[in-house]
C-alpha cells in the first residue's frame, strides 16, 4: 500500500507499507530516488536482469537512478515499510 505525502515542484515523497506477500507490480521510475527504510525487512526484486533478495535495515538509506524497472515483493514473514523520495530534475 502506498500513500503520497508530498508532490510538489521538487520531490515526490511516498510511504510504502508491505504486508507479507504484497508487491508493487512492475513499474519504471521516472526520477532518481532515495529509499529510507522505516523498519527492517526482506524484499525480493524482480528486474529485467533477474531476481535478487535485498535486506532492508531501518534507517540505512540507498539510492537508485531514473529508469529503474522492477517489481518489489515482501518475501518475508513480517511487514516492512519505507519512504521513497523521488527527486524531480531541475530543482
């Protein structure tokens, strides 16, 4: 489940909450972005290059670039959450 918290001329900030087994569905990111995990968790990423497991650690951020394509799946037994901050170009 996602909830957009800010969408202005500079950023789009979305909170994502994943119950076990939930997923985003395939999508392509239109902006560079930062992920800020709110909780620990394990997700499976389906990408055009294949699948991989990623461990989230609360407070340990990472970045990705515009054009990233994937499906994010909660592959664990507990819920996890993160905040996604998309950076609009020209800001």
